[in-house]
């Protein structure tokens, strides 16, 4: 990767719960979203447990309205970080719903319709 490309896309490790809360990063249906560390349990839809895995990989988990736990994984291409993909998982009505659960091994669905029940 060239130095020019290296600076285009920020490292995924910067998107921590502290950073996202400090920057008021996001609202859903008029409600502010709150971000938790990867080992903290999401108990409501507006609580998102985030997991900045490495420079190219970031994940999160959040509780759905019916109590399901959903995961999302954002991947940047190592050879060109301006490209990447987003994957989804539905973990079901688990007791825990933590960002640490959302890993490249557990979040593998590229179809967001199944993730949202659509």
C-alpha cells in the first residue's frame, strides 16, 4: 500500500465507544445512540457495544426491539482500505449481547435482509 493510500481512510481502531459517544455519533428514530465497550452488554436498541478489532476491522452488537442480538462487521480491504465490505449476524435472544461476540468468524452474512428480518 502506498503512503498516499494509507492516509485516505482512518484506522478502524479510532472508532471506540469513548470516541463515538464524545462525537455524538448517531441517532435512531430521534433517539441518541449510546456506545459501550466491547465487553459491555447491550440491553436496548440504543446501546451499541463496539469492538474496534484492528486497523481494518470493526464490529458491533446491539439488542433489537424484540430482544434479539444483532452483529455487524465492517472490513476494509488490506490492499486498498478505501474498499471493503459489511457483514451481518443475528445471534438470537442470547443473554449477552456484546461487541466482542461479533468477530470475523461469527459475522459472515452479506445479506442485510436476513439480518433485519426483511
